[in-house]
C-alpha cells in the first residue's frame, strides 16, 4: 500500500491472474484493473510497490517465473518484463534509496537454484534488481548467509545515520531474510573499510 499523488493505493493479484489496484481518491474507494503482461502469462503471489515523485512501480511475479513491473510513467501505465529467474522466484520487495547520481530503485526476491552437481534439490538465493539513472537496470546475485535461507517473503528497509563525515550517502540498505532455525539475517549495503559494499553481517535475530 502506498500514498501517491495524494491518493492511497493498494495492489493485489486477482484469482484470474490480473493485477488490480484499490485506491482512495479523497472521497471514495475505486477499483481499477491493471491487466496482465503482454506476454500472456498470468500473475501470482503478492506485490511490492515503490513510489517517488510522479512515478510508481509495482513489482509482481509471473507464472512463467519472470519478474514484471507495472509502472506509472507520469502519464500512463506501462509493462516491463525484467526477465526470468531460473527454477522459480518468490514474492519481491522494492524501495527507492539515495545514490551518488540520484535515487536508485532496488528490488529484491528469492530464487531457487539447483543444489549439488545433479540438481536433486533446490535452495534459495537472494537476487537484486537495481535501477539507476546512469546504467539502467542491473541484476546481481547475493548468495546466502551462514544458514540456509527459507523460500519466504523478504523485506527491504533503509536506515539513516544522520550527521556523517561520509560525502554520500548517509543511508544504509538492509534486506532481511528468513533462514533455518527461525533466524533472520540481514544483507547490508554500507561502508566497509571506507568502501561502500554489500555484506552478510554475522549477527542474526533468533525468533
């Protein structure tokens, strides 16, 4: 659910595999169908929404294991096919964060990859899809922490450090994932040895 253009939006995938939004325009609730991707696939699972200024991006998984974006470009709704995640992909989460050349859009999801030489079983890995104004969309695999991850909904969040000697930025990107033994691990983007990079901090939260 997001506030955008002074309206409150909620997004769901219907039983027919299409994307819908329920929004409050200030006086009444309305339903709008946003359809399904041009590829003809149906959608499934939950959605992730990121809004900024006059744009809004809705990330959703297709039955063809592609990640799709339904986005408002300031004038109309458009579809973008972000490609396939081999062997299945989980529900994504997404958010905007500051960057060196302007705000960056981050989307994360878990995907299944074969375990072992013969692929007898599948294990989750963390996948990032990031957009920035300089290079466009980029895919990056983040592997997994010390414990094996569970194929469940993840969560992305930002933390802010306030006053800092760092030239940019004063924020951190944190992605929280569930692992075996009911542990929550964090994938963190922050300065390490004066270089901004991703890490799996060793600390975890026991549930």
